[in-house]
C-alpha cells in the first residue's frame, strides 16, 4: 500500500511538471506561436542592430548586461524581456532553428543556433536574414486558421 501511495505521488508530480513544461527536448517541437513571439524577434533584431553588437563566438552563455549578442543570446535575452522567462524549446527559438535549416540546408549543425552563429561562412547579413525569415515564419503561423475545436 505504501509503495502504491509513493507511485501515485510521483506520478502526480510528473504530470504537474509536464503541465508546466509541455515542451520536451524535442529538436522538432513546434510549440504554438503568439503575438509575443513576434515581439521577441523584433527585440532580438534591435539587440543585433549592427555588426558591432554581434558576438560571433557563441557558447550559449548569455550574461546579463552584455553589449554584444550571438543569435542564440539575442533570442534568449529578448524572450526573457518579453515573457519574463526562457524555454530552450520555446516557439521563437524553435522557429529560429527551422529558419536556419531553410537558409543553410546543406549544413549539418549539432546546435543549430550556436553553430550557425559561429560558422565562419555565416555573415552578419545571414544573421539579419535569419531574423527576417523568423519573423515571417511566426507571422505566417499566426495567420493559419485554428484547428476545429481549438480555443
């Protein structure tokens, strides 16, 4: 009986945890997008407004108060500013990964955002193009009709 009670408590904790963090570490996850995700991209574009603000040596460590940003850190910082928190597989981050696959389809990156940012073939214009495509991808998803029965 005691064992069954422990299992129920653990199961409830897992269910609660998955409700708070519905996005597993699935590299192909497609979480729903919102208007806030557009604001995330717009803020990331502000953070990466010039080559002087681009950090092309990304290590996915994004210190507060930084004056230069990798693509990953610009999106992380913007997400925290807009949402008040950060999810590695959040909608803007995921759509950015898919945009990179669209822009550089022949490049096989283990960490798409970091490796694309650090790739010597990637230019600042490529970073800007990625952010433009990212915003367009989110806008297109927002314009898709909602599935029947969805709220």
